[in-house]
């Protein structure tokens, strides 16, 4: 009967790695992870995906580079980060023993840059869970996006990365393509353990008083609740074609949103824009998700994956 006490198993699997629950936080919305420890118990999260790390340090794009929009926000941060050498020396040590699973997000302008970043991290002893490869960022003038819009480029990059690590390898997909499933299949067929979908949509807004774009680079990445239907549709399309797990991203603010993505085919989700409002929102969502499943007498989260009942 509804409301009966059951033990809910929230665990989920990506490749050979099991996570305690399916609620992760998205790259670029949670810093490198340890900065939030005073605001939220990060050990409760399924995983933390760090902000993108590149071969060399990047200052990012000039301001203004973030603006609130109806139902979300547009950002053009431009992959600002400390670079892999400082990440290894100053940041990785702070991630060890924090009780959370960390997934390192890697970005680059060329295939070789992606490989060099991964190889530098692989060369040291670290307990990170794996890598999410950012092939889909619309906020930089070169690199990244070219891989995300080409199945051939995605295939070659995935294949090269797969040869250099046994850790979890996730390819992050762009919605700004004609056929996201073609890109997903290219990643799967060349060794990816999972794909994450979606990154931001290309967006723009204009200040009518100054008659200038709100973002210095004019175009940026749209995120937040406004893109949730696009994210769910992308996960559903991918789930019908792929046999590897999918991580759903886009506009998640509640346990109900998590369940929607899961029914569409996601094995895990990432909380993004909502973290800026409340860094602990992911933990609240995990608690609410457990309660929702208890109330529905569902004892295993994974039993919901891909169970949407369509009319066709």
C-alpha cells in the first residue's frame, strides 16, 4: 500500500562503476567540488563532475558572460580554468578522501590536447571515478564543438581516449546537431562507457536599452528549466538506439524531473543551473526521490529506467 516503509535502492551503474545514487552535479556549476563542502554535504551526491580542465590555463571570455533569461540563463564563461598542471598539483589532492565520487571533465581545442590532459592525470595515482569529455561546449571560439557535431570526429577522439584509460569514459553530447543519435552511436561504438546529454543550447538575448547583446560574445549557452523538454527528448532518442547508459542533463530542479529523465531512458542525471540558486539542491532532490519511490512502493531506482509508456 502507498506510504508503506520499504528499503529503496537508489544505486545505479555506469560501465563497471556503481554509484550510490543517480543524482550528480554538472560540470561548470559546482566548481571543482571541494569549494562547496561548507554549503552542502557532498558525500551524499551520486557524483561530482568537475568544471572543465584544459591543457593550459584559460581566463575565459570577457564579461559580461552570464545573464538570467526566462526559465533559465545564458552563459559564455569560455572554459575558464587553472589548467591540468595546477589541477593535478593543487586541486586533485583536495578531492581525495572527501567521501564523494569525482568525475573529471576534460576539454580541448584539438584531439591531442584532450589526450595530453587525460594522460597527465592517468600518470599519477588518483581515485577519480572517470572522465567526462566535453565535445559540445558552444562557448569557445575554437575546438570542442567541432568534435560534438561530427560523428567521425567523435569516433576518432573516443577511440584514442579509450586506449589510454580503463576508467569510466563519458562523452558529453551537444543538442545543436541534426542527429544526436549518430553522435551517440559513434561514441558507443568506439569505446565510451556512457554518454551525457545534453550540453547547453545556443542562445542569445539583447538589452533593448543599450541595444547590445547581454553577452560579450553575443551568443552563449542556454541552460535551466527552459531546455528540459529538449533534454528529455534527446535522452529518449538516444535510449532507443544505444545500449550504453545515458546521463540526462537539462533543467532538473526536482525529484519529479529526475523521474521524467529516468523514464525516458537515463541511468543518472546531472543537476546544473539549479546549483547556482542552492548548492544543496541535489541533496534535497535525492531525499525527495527516495520518498517518491517509497510512496510508490518502488524499491529499486534502476527498475524505472526507460519505462516510459508511449502511445505508439
